[in-house]
């Protein structure tokens, strides 16, 4: 039997792996219909808006490097770096909540967006 921590870790790992490889079809499978995203560069409601925002950020960077993840039941904190060849890595933190259906229903992200904005 899969524990809540294991389910959350797998879901969030899938989110980051799919985002890294630009596999937005796979990424959509781990987003709940009522996913709510709030980040440094905007907010999104629902999977389509969320995917559009993730595509936009992914187009601005060269790599996503996960440094560390902490999981506590349905919640995961992921510390990662947004990387561009012409800049220093941008330290970023993502808090994801995985709902009862095993999909992410809440995402909060914070980082300093100035390097991406020019």
C-alpha cells in the first residue's frame, strides 16, 4: 500500500520531471481540475491556465534543477533552481498540495523574478 508521503512524492516528482522535459501532456495528468496556482509572476486557476503559465516560464529558462524536496503527508516543498546559461541560477521554492484524488490542487511558488524580466 502506498502511503500519503509516497503518493505525494511521486506526484510532485512527475510534475517536475514533466515540466523539465516539456511533456505538458504528462504534466496535465497530475493537475486537479480545480488547481490553484499563485507565484511571483502571476496566478492561474484550472489546469489549462496553470499549464500556460508553466510553459511561459519554461520558455524563459534552460534548465530546472531540483535541489531538495520535503514531503509531509499531502504537502511537498521543493527547493529548486531555474537556470539560464547567461545568468546565475535563480533559487526557487514550490509548495504543492496533493488532494484526495492524488493530483495537485494547490501550488505556491516564490523567487526573485528580476533575472527573467531583464
